[in-house]
C-alpha cells in the first residue's frame, strides 16, 4: 500500500521571484484597488491610517527587504533539501486556481486531476502584457522559459476521485489542462512553482488538487478543506501501490494585506496539530490572497493524522507599502 512519508508547505508569492527593487512596481496597483482585510474592504489610504502604529516604514528599507528575500530563498533551499533527502515516488499537490484553468463559466469547488501528464507552457508576449504589474518578472519562477509535459499519476488521481465520492466529497475530475487561456497557459502557477522551485524541474508523477479558495460563492470552508485532508490521507493510504508519497501545499499566507497575527496563529495551530485552533478564525479572514492559506489545511490535517509533526522552517512577512500590502511567506516540513 502507498505510504505518506513527507509533507511540505510553501508560499509561492511573486515577491520572492523578483528583486526588492521591483517590489514597488506593485504599489501603484495597490493604491488603485480596494483590499479585503479581516472581513472588511479598505482603500489604500484607509489601510495606511489603520496600520500607522505598526511601524511598517522600517520594513520598506531596501536592505531589510533584501534580507527578507534572502531568508525566503534560504527557506526554499531547506524545503528542496528535505524533498531530495526523502526522494518520494509520487506527489499530491494542493493549490488553487486564479482564472488560469477555470473561469466563471465553470468554477468547481474542489477538482482532482487524473491526467497522464501536466502541460507546462510559458506565457507568450501577449499574455505577459495582460498580467498585473511586476508579475511578468516573476513568471519564469512559475513556468520556466521552456515548455514541458510533466508526468501525472493518473491511477492515483482516479483512485482519489473514487474514494472522495465514497467519503462524501463531490469532487470534479479533470484529465486535461487547457492549452491556452487569456493570460496564461497550461498548469496554474500554484503548481508550476512547485515544479520549478521545489522539484527543480525534475518532476515526479503527481496529482494536482485544485481548491477554489478565491472566488465566491462556492469556496470550501476551512472545516471542509480540513476534513478533505483527513479523507485525502485515507485515500492515499488505501491505494494499492507500494509507493512513497509527499503531500505539498502551495500558497499563502496572508496577502495582499499582511496579517502577522493571523498567520502566526495558523502556523502555531498546525505545529500543535490543533483542529480547533485552525478553525477558530472566521471565513471572512480567508479571502483574497489570504484564502490560499486553505491550501495548507488539508496537508496539515493529513500529516497530523499520519502522526508527523510540522517543523516551521521560516515565516517571512514581506511588505511593499505603508498600507501593509505585500505577501507573508511561510515554509514548513512535516517529516
């Protein structure tokens, strides 16, 4: 039977895929948008006023930003080291989609991929031009510079789908990824980051699990994704292949407004394997980019159920404005 031998949690924010000198390219867009923070919507100016006592100004010093970028890269190196040390046979990757595979025409709550391969197509010039400011500089960290077909694990994917239906999760099944969309092609960036940065393009057979964390009105609740993780563990360990499996969470933590208190509470709860502490935060906190924190919950649930404790490699809140906009990066290993 299959055995879960490793868990990994990683942020995939674009700020760690570009130099700090380029972080400011996002600020103009930040000023033009409203931002969801702790269940309410704020303008940029309102956030500056709200966070004026948090001493964010010193976080915007270029040397501080460079130090934080180095910390992110060092933490990533630790994840790669753990992955290479264990050398799993198969990966199950939990991430989300941001209008990359799905659109409003069809937005599944939870989808499991059971294709033979996963298409990787770097964005073309027209697609890069449609991306938000700064993202084109980060794009190679998600899709590289060359196209590829990474190996899927169709048998495990189909097994997970079948088991989830028995477990009470009406998942969507996928066997192909779209070749071309409006602003990107192939695999969503949450998964591309894992292929490029954790697996270092030496991609093992894998099953992408796609959660709709971002878009109302069928976002799965924190309780639902936690219970999904428990069922995912049972599904993997009932697969009749003598293979070693890693489960990887890709995304989060808080963004596009950094919330260190929220992040640290979530990380502490995962370290303590405390379902109650994980689920005490209201759904309103898991919106916008912070919704990607839900990608970690199934992995935390599964690994805790296996009996593997989380080791927090690092937590690095990266700021780009006095409004607190930016991305809090987290990196963890269960094993």
